[in-house]
C-alpha cells in the first residue's frame, strides 16, 4: 500500500503536484473557503473533546486528521444531492449546513438523531457499521426511478469495509447502476485494529471485483478529494453508476473519548502523519502561491474561536429532554402500548411529586 | 357486494396489484419475484404488468433487500419486500431492528418508514429446514415495528393493501400452509381495520386466541368441542403487535377461560405475552390459568414429524379439557 498509488495534487508541503487525470479547478477564494471549513471543524472538534472531558458530553468521536477527506467530499456535493454518514463526519455535516449545536445533540445524549435530515439533505448518524451504505444505495435507486439529476453519497471506514452490508451495497449499486458515491475513509485504525486486519489488498481495489471504478485519493489533500469526488458525483448524476473513493488518511486522535490509542499504536506513526497535515498544506499554499497575509488567515482562526465559543454556550444550555418525549415519534400513527406507557410514566412521575 | 372465491395466494396477488395501481410509489422487491412470480407465485404476473422498475428482482442478500427498501422509503417510495422464507429473514434482522424500527424515532418523525416486509411463515408444508419457522415474536418485541398476520383470503386481500397504505413499518406474516386454501373475498369493502382482532366464532365457555395457520386449527377444535357440549369462542388476533386487547378482554371476561394456540415455541412468545396481559386484565373473571398450546422448545423438526410439533386439534382439545376441569 504505497502512498504513490493515490491521487495527490497538493503535497504535504503545500506544493502543486501534477497528476495525469486530475487538476484543481478551484481559484483562490474557493481554496480559502476550504481552508476556512477545515480550520473551523477542527476547532469545533477540539471544543467538543474538551466538553466531553469536562463531563458535558457522553462521548465524542474526534475527526482530527480527516478534515480534508470530509470537507473535500462534502463541498463537492450539490444542494440537491443527499448523503448518508457514519458517525465521525462532522466535517461533512458542517458542509451540509448542520449547526455544530445539532451535531452535538447525540453526543450530549439529549437525542438519538440530532437534526432534520430532509432539510439538510444529510441523514442522521449511523452507529451500526455499514447500515447506512445500503440506505444510500436504496435512496439512489429512488433517484433513478424519479429520473432526477441527483447523486447520493455515503461514508464508512476501513473497519466497516469488512461488514456484509457494505459488500451487499456494492453488489446492489453495481447491478442497478445506482447513482451513488462510496467514500471510504481509510484512517488506518478501527479502534485498535489496523486496516491490515480488514484487508490484504488496497481497499479501493475491491471496487474492481464488483464491477465499478475505485480510486484512492490522498485523503489529506482537500483539493484532490474535492476533484475526485466531484467527478464521481458527475458520473453518477449522468448515469455512469457508482464509484468507490478510498480517502487514504489517518485518525490523529483517539477513536472516541473512551479510547486510549497509546495501547495499540506507536508515537512514531503518529509523527509521520503529523507531517501530512491536511490543514497546514493548504495554509502553505495560500501563503506562498496566493500570497495571502497572516492577518487574512487569522480571520479564520478568530471565526473558529467564535464558533467554538458559541458551541460551548449552546451545549451548556442544552437541558435533558422532557422524559415523556421518549414516547413521541415511536410510530407515525397512534399506538396503544406507547400511549399506555406515556400515561403510566406521567402518573408515576406525578405520584413522586417531581 | 362483489364477492369472489379465490386462494389466499391469489388474494395477496390481487391485493398487491390493486395497491400498485392505486399508488405509483409502491414497489415490490425480493428474490425471484419477477419472471418466476415468487417461489409461492404471490407476485405472479406483476412484473410483466408493472415493469422491472417497480417489481424488482433482487440479488440474493436479505439485509440489502431491507436496507435498500429503507433508502427507498427515505426517498418517498413504499416498498413491499418479500422475504422468500421465514428462516431467511435473519440476515436482515439488523436492518429491521436497528434501522427500520428506529429511524422514524431517530429523525423526530421526519423519515416515514412506510415499508412492508412480507414473511411467509409457519410450517405444515412438508418443507426442508429453515422453511417452516415462526419468528414473529422477535419482531413483536421491537418497538417501532408492527406485526400482522392474515388467516383468510379476504383478510389477505385487504390487509396487504392496508399495510401498504400504513405509515409505520409492518411485518406481514403469511401462513404459507394456507396459501392454497380458497375463501370468499369481498372486493368492495375491507372487513375491518388492520389492527383489529376478530371473533370468528362465538362461544360461552372458553376463549381461544390464534393467528395465522392456527386459526383453522382453533376453529376445528371448537367444532369438535361443541359436539361434547363445550362452547368455544375463537378469536383471530390478526394484529400481533399491537394486540387488539379490547376484543380479547371482552371475550375472556365473558368466558372466564383462555387458551392460546400458536405454532411458535412457548418461551417469550406472543402466547406468553397474551397470557400475562389477559391474566392481569381479567384476573377476577378467570376460572382457570391461561394456557398456551405451542410448539415445543426445540428447533423445528424434520417435516416428516412436524405434525407432532405443531399444535394439532387434539392437543388443543386437551388444553380445553384442562381449563374446563380446573374447578372440579
């Protein structure tokens, strides 16, 4: 699994790299926009980790290291497209307009969803590995039947790549030529298990066995992620069928705030990936090629601070829901046992004088 | 009133056809349901008439059949999924329990999981293993799902249409041993709501609740008991989750005795739930403990001996004797 197998158009040093098939279509303002996105999601992610450490969140799944994979793919989506995430795609959620406050509702344990998926055209997090990949393919089959010029995207990881549902989704997508783009974020680790335990071949090679294109991208190169994803989405919208994109990246932090990565991986590995940071290379590009001044870049840092500050305020203000809301929306139509439970709980709570 | 005689298989076919005519968002998906018309021919001719985009021959993966139906539901389609046999539903169990049952709740009602999972269930057809099971309790246990079962062609015709129209996900259990039995179907008017139980034979002494294939066994037992002077009221539960308890409570309050007949093994079964619920609700009316006549707590046996496993008329009558003799 050599690094030179992947599509890279911006090196870790922030230099342009020529690639025979892909080149960046973005101008300065757009690149700056991607930089802004990455700085903000990294900052809000840090704030969430702090909030968890302070006992304000039940759990947090940090995205550090995967900003480019998520922002590049997320910004390639068009408004009408629909995406199905796993649970670490805070960067994609940001691109779809989900507010940081909404992202944290599930981690604050005040909700089991978090946001309105139809408004953002972005589904709710899926924790059972790989389930959402089938939903994306089914949704894409609906798009086909509607004759709509839309594409569908879904996210999963190297760990979930071993799930049967993901394999089945590949079969379905290929057989029905579904307009779906699979984004496999290979962050090298499924909690404590290395990607080498999930596969003996580069994961993007699997697509070939199912009969559709697979491409590995430097997942820390936001420009490459954007271009490769955009082309795959165009292909899907135009009836060209599915694509598997393996974003080759690294989970810099723990799997979640409950994890301790020092038990299973060495610091030297993390050090190597620090030099491939997705944000620093764009900053270098903006500074050297576009001659952007420090002050201009600092505005983004300040904005990120403000987002983090607001997020903290919003989270602290997020109270436990009314216990009776657990009886809402279990069914779309009235259900006698749900109503019985609602009644019994209300009576019990009242009897306790609470 | 336009009535006609047809088999349950035909009634389901006609019901599906009518639902597809009424709503272009209704799709069918399953293994071999297109050209073949399904292994039981329930979808016979539908692909020819509605096209391959609406009657979808699925690759052979049950989790994907249900999982893609979830995605189609999010997109606004109503997919009727055919699981070929009861014993093949387990690969889809995760999608059903973790996704189908929970996504409406998890999205605060934004996603409507309007899909129907058709499950030919129960035994009695001399099949090989994994083709005769009664998995309904797994699904009835799960909040977010509804489970129904038809026992007659008329119910099959109407309940499948009502299930497709309904906004909650429905596990639709079809007693495959009754597929080829004929009955009257009223093409104009549904007999009752999808979640209503029905008293299919009135009686004074014992309430007998059954569903699916066992309704016929219960009715035959009631006939035999009548000859011996015992009057049995037979209720077809029809809806297994939730139960239509009002109909059942009224009956047990009247008769004071309860026998539940089911093809499933007894432990944590729907019969157990009914026995607990009705014992609590009808405690002062009961003259004997609620009894369950079930399969045994063993895997479904080789079908050459399945009639020892499934409740028979005689085993049901033994239970009737026990509740009748309790006071003496």
